[in-house]
C-alpha cells in the first residue's frame, strides 16, 4: 500500500509539473514548481493545488448562462454613465490605457471625502446606512463579532426594520471566526448574507489561495465607501497589542458609486447565483461637486494582470512625486523597475511601511526589496505610531489612490480587490497633508542596513524573499 501511494504521488507530481510548466506566470515559478513536484511530491503536490493555481476558475463562466442579459446590462450601464465620462485627459498620460485597464473611464460629478482612521470611517458608513432608503450592499474581508461588529449588525437590522433591503458578503477565511448566531440574527431580520464561496464548483475545491479582500459598501447606488478598513475593534485602535490602527477609506458620492455597485453584484452572483434588484441610474453628487473618480476592479479572473499594469502605468506617469503608504511592501519586478525609473527621473519617491508589522515573513521580505532599491534615491520611512494598514498612493499633486490592494503579489494576482482613483487637486492636498502627518510619526529607514546585518539576518531575509510570490 505504501509503495502504491509513493508511485501515485510521483505520477500526480509529474502530471502537476506539466500543468505548472504550461500555466505558471513566470519562468522562475515554472522551474521551482517543476523541480519541487518531481523531487518532493509528497509536500509539493498538495501545496501546488492550493497555492500554485494562476487564475480563479468559474467566476466568468458563471455568467455564461445569462450571456445576453449580461451584455445588455453592460451596454445599458455604459450608455447611462456616458454623460459623466471623461473621454480625454492631458494631465493623466496615456489615459486611454488606464481606461482599458479599469474597463471604465474616469467619471465626473462625484464628491470625494477622505476618511482618516476607523472612527471617521465607520461614523460615515453608519450615517450612510441610517440614510439608506432602498438598499445597502455591505462587503468586507473580515467581520468580527465584537464591539464594532455588533454596531454594524445593529445598523443593518435597523435598515431592514425600515424596509431597506440589505445584502452582506464576507470572505469565509477572513471571517472564519464569525459565529453562526451573528449570521442567524441577520437572517431573522430579513437580511440576505453569504460567504464568498471561493471553493464553489467542481474545479475550485482547492482555491483557498484566492481570497475576496474587498471592502466595499454601497447605499442606494449613490454613495460608496472604499478603503482598507475591515470590521473589528482593532480597526478602531482598541486592540491593546496593536495600539493605534492607522487606516484610510474614501467616501464617493456620485456616478462612480455605480461601478462599485457593479463589482458587488458580480461577487454576489458568484456566491448566490441571484441578481438583486438595484438602481442603475447614475446620479451626480448632491453637493454639486465635480470631482473625477474611477473605481478599479482587481480580480484573479482577468486575462491580463490588471493591478500590476495599473500601478506600473500610474508610477510611470509621475512627473514630480510618488508617495506610497502600504503595510506590505513586496513588489514584483515590474513595479520595482517603475519605482527605480521614477527615482532616476528625479521624482520624489517615498515609501511608508510599518516599524512593526503583523507578519514577520513579510517584514523580512520587505527588507530585501528595499535593499534592492538602495541604489537610487528613494526615501523609506517606518511608521512608529501603531500599525499602518492603509493602502494609499499619491502621484504628483492630483492623482490619489485609496483602496484595498497592497503592494504585493497577493493583491496584484491572487485576490479580489477594489481601488478608488481620484483625480482632483483639493483631494490631493488633503491626502498630502495626511501623509505628511504620517511621515511626522515615522523614522527614516536606511535600506543599506541589511548589508551591515548579521549573516543569520541576511539569510533569513533572503529566504523570506523567496516566498514573495505567496505573500
């Protein structure tokens, strides 16, 4: 029996290595998996079928049975958004490429509000839920059954009691601690809820590596909240082990909220195979603001690597400034090249990372990538006032990015993410002031310190770097 199992593992390992060679994203990945699957199949085979898959299967195919309906919906949505569409924009170089990557243009008629940290973010979200008239769409990677989680539950039940339709979507791994009693209370109030169901379908049983990392709340198709916060007391800075939780969200009122709504609809249909009745008539912001905004869908279902290309394109467009705040700085080669070229052009490149992160492996890997960029003038800073979880990018004076993706492989290729791009001078100044305050609570980090570290530390960093494709 043991001999049969050994033979079986080697046969499956060999067949899996063929799949890896044909589908791996990079030559390095194909070589690594090929060697591992044939040399150590007992470990490599299960690891490959959980971690080695290139794309999330079935999401697009799920809509095939409703192909004509989807085509009509997309055409109608484009037609209704057309009056708000920005067709050309000199201040964003190669804007046409950006539109194609996002599958939608920048839209005028929006109002964008920067929300700094948890109290401001959830006060705004709860106020929006209290004003909901028809429906509320709520999606988070993590929902905890703690103080903030119960406040959200109360707000959603209040919505339902007023006759507002409520839909709640969460990631089953991120929210694995969410008790059935919490969900039962939502259902008892008439609230529809679902996990994302990553492993749904016969071909997807091992898709644990693909997560839905989106944080997306939409009310009545008019207002959307997008950013880095999840639902838990730690996001309010109430975890004594973490302390201050530094995070950022953005509230967008206007036609761009319709794109965030469409992203929720796609995820909801995958999870439940039902289509909620929603309002698809875009409306300009009630404040009369005319901010240009774009909501970018990022998912491991795209034929091209949307997130990587979007960020590379945006970095290459920078003329005088690139300021990045990310908890996980594990960029790929293309992003590294874009940052290096920007620095060589004389662009002011600054990267804010945690002084003390929540993942030791990521922290070690980040030291390697920062050291690789030490040959050009890039300023690295370590934030010391708690944990900086925000995912923010400021390019020049007016191109601002706030969302859920980190600067790492998981966000670029393995997770469902949502990102808001705002092109506006006033919003850019607000983001600039916020990041300047973050820098005031940071200390300089010399990436050359790795060269002076002990052999053991340098070895640990080098090994951690090898895990970058999984981080």
